[in-house]
C-alpha cells in the first residue's frame, strides 16, 4: 500500500504540474482495482485500493478545482458517478443505478458512497482523464484527445494511460491557430 501511495503521489503531482487541469473542467477516472493488485479486470476488486485512489484524486481536485467523474465497469455500460452539482452544471441526464463492486466496480462504488451528493450519468465529455488498468475511458473524453505521457506508467500492476483534450484544428493550409 505504501508503494501505491508513492505511485499515486507521482501521478497526481505530474497531472497538477502539467498545466492541463483547470478549475471547473471535468476529469474522468477509469480504474480497475483488480488490475492494480495484479488480477484480471473485474475479478478481485479492492475497497482498500479504491479508497487510496479516491483520496489521491480528491486531493488533486482540492488542489486544482477540477470536477471528478468515476467510470463504472461494463456491467453498468461504463456509466459515470459524478456530483449532482456537476450534472446540473453540464445538464447531463441522470440514470437510475447504484454502483456496487460486482456491478459498477469497486472504484465507482466507493466514489458513490463517499461523494457529497452522487448521481450516475451515462455520458460525459471530459476535458481530461486517467485510465488505470485499461478501462477504456476514451469514450468519455472530449475530442480531440491528446495522450499525456506520464513518467509514472504503472499503479501497482495496472498500466496507466492519461489524456487531455484540445479544440479541433480546422480550416486547412491557410488557417491560423495561434492568436496574433
């Protein structure tokens, strides 16, 4: 657990220092706690690992002002746990589901239990996110997703990928992309 804490600190510090996180922007966390502990995704969820990850990203939220979304597993169609205030801000449609470790995953279930006023939504357009254990967050990241190559590429036994988004470049050869 101490190693996980050090790895989480490295990951969240790198995100904080990246300059890609802005207050009020949506950040999605996809996580297989099973993969973190070296097991096959969806087979051995860990509440203890979920707690560590939740606390690390909650601290990142406190430091940066981002809004968090926790992705459920495929048993809930990769729906997301967010605060009701976030749902209202972005006008997302709430769905009826309560994530549990066996349907939603340990991470989403933990977030649902510990958020202030959690709701579940089917779709979001996040500005950035992290995928711990190849949980496929890409469907929830705004176009155009750009990989953030973290130095800390592992969390326990899980591979870690990260992405932020940028506006589309349109207009072709004569277009100007920087303000002059």
